[in-house]
């Protein structure tokens, strides 16, 4: 309790510190794949990045940053898709660059007490459009179909 009395911004500082570490993990992954024309994503990489996004999502939701939380949630959906299919990797990498760019911009804004923008919703729409496009090209029972179906609150 003393930490909060001495420093009421303690949770904000902790959130920012952890979020920057997680963004660094995302950027490290992007950089490791960026120069390769063809690459694979291992199950360990997918699971690690999924957990990273899950952490960002939960922390942002707790702190009251819905655009950051929803953007991370949409990125989780990309990793759920990757668990099932090793396709469209360049497109996914491009979407992750957008997620990372958005997160960096918003974290900088939070550090300077500027207002958080809602640009994240555009990133979320791009990810959802990508997953919808993948659904239309695949069998209707593909992994992203299941994600979309579950996200609507319906059970199979």
C-alpha cells in the first residue's frame, strides 16, 4: 500500500514498462522474419506471441485502455489462425507491424499524458477483414471461422 501512497502513478508506470517489453518481443519476431521471402512460424513462436498479446490485452483492459486491449485481442486472433494454418505469413507480418506501430504510438502518448487515439480500431478492422477474407477462401469450418463464430458468442 505504501507504493500507492508514495507514487499514485505506480500502476501506470508498471503497465508502460511491461507493455514496452512486450512490444520489444513483437518487434524482435517481426525483425527475425522481415528479410526472408519465405519463412515458417514455429508453434513455440505462435504460443509465445499469443501469450504476449494476451498480457497486453489484459493489462490494457485493467488500466482502462479499450483500444489497446481490443487491438491486442485482434492480434490474438491472428495467432489462433496461425496455430491452424501456415498461410498468408507475409500478410500476417504486415498486420503485426501495424499492431506494433499502433502500440508504440499509444504507449508514447500515455507516457506524455496525451490523449490515446482510436486508431487501434482501424487496425482491428484490418485484422478482422483479413480473417474474413481467409474464411471466404477456405472451407467454412476453418480456424478463423471458428474464431469469428466464437467471438459472436455462439457455441457450436
